[in-house]
């Protein structure tokens, strides 16, 4: 309930340093944003916490570069400073379950049009993740009597970092962020059920595209290579992910400045028939037999 959340925290209208994927970043929350967005949202999250008999697991999904990782880091920081009463939170990424680069380079995937490419050339699509290991970790994450090591992902080397993040016994909230957490088709079938609270983070398309190009160039691609990757891989992924928004309890909408402008609480639903068809196609692709390169 909102009464449990501090109405006037000390950090409002200030630049505060937080950690995002292990790197320093700044957070700035205005007074109006806190009163209109953050305080009501944290109040509802606090209510969800009271309903969870074990460790609470929050899922944050949304298109690439919509700000999922940053949002998860904000929640983790707020909990660590006592602004989500009773919460001791740990934020972890789905990206830690990318299949190793060597495996992706050794496999090819076939598309509907008959074309085949190396899986390393479309890294980030649903088929390039170790979904079984992700499921095992999500199941263990609910057990508040266990400590758990979680893999991270290094965007500089483009490799998984095993056992990089420790979820401690004292952590009673785990925040998982990733593109496909709300997919509900094989091999991701029933994936949304792992999460006590599902949050979908969204952002205007031009902001997402510019963020993706910048991300890929920071990771070593040229401008043309970055644009090509966004066109071939990221945007089709974003369109697929958009169809999973209906599975969320909360839709977080960012504006052109990446500030949270609106919250939409909703009853989670299954995708429409048209969306189900698109998701089924993604399922067939993810389950297609990979052939040696």
C-alpha cells in the first residue's frame, strides 16, 4: 500500500549514482515523478510482496533497449536504501543464458523463407538462449532457503560470465530482466508463471532504435554494421516481444526522454489469435533443429 512508501525521500531532484550491469550510472527522479509514478508503483509492489510466501520473483520484459536493465537497477537500489520496506533485492539478467559463442558459431538456423545463417549472426533471437538452464535457475530463485549463483553477460566481450552474481539467502526479492520472459510457447512455454509480478517496460520506437545503434557501436560494430543488426535481428525481436505485453501485470511507459510517463495496471491475458500465430512461428524457429555450420 502507498502509505508504506516514503512520500519525500532525500534523493528527489538530485543526481544519484547507481550500478547498472556493474557500471556506474546516474538516476534522477523528480518530485512529481515520485509522487505520480514511483510511490504508487512501489506501493503496489509492496502489496505483491505480502502475497508471496517464498522469495518473490519479479519479471521485467520488453523490447531491447527499452530500459529494462536500468529499471531493474533502479528497483534494486531503492530496495537497498529502504524505500521498498522489507525488500532485500537482487537484479539479474536473462542475457546470462545466451548460448556460448562457440556453440552459436557451430550451428545454423533455418528461416521460413528457406535461408540458413549461423546462429552467431542472429544472436539474441529466442533460439539462441539456454532455456532449460534459465528455467532451472528461476525455479531455484523462489527458494528463500538457498543461495544461488547467476550468470551475467559482458557486452564488451559478448560472452557469458558464469556465476557472476550471487543471490544470497537474505535476498527476498529477485528481479529478473530480459526480452523473452513472458513468451509462452515452446521451449518458453509457461515461462510467465515463474514470476509473481510481471512488468513490461516500453519506450518510443525512435528512442529504442537510436539506443540499439549506440549499444552495438559501443560493442565494436561500425555504424553500418549496427544499423544492419538492428534491422535484421533487433526489430523483428522487438515486434515479437510486443505480443507478450498482454501477459504483464504492469505496463511501464517511458517517454522520448526515457522518463517514466505512465503506468498501466492490467489483468494478465493470453495473446490474441493473430499474436498467437506469430508466437507459434517463433516457437517453431526456436525448436528447429540446428545443423552444423
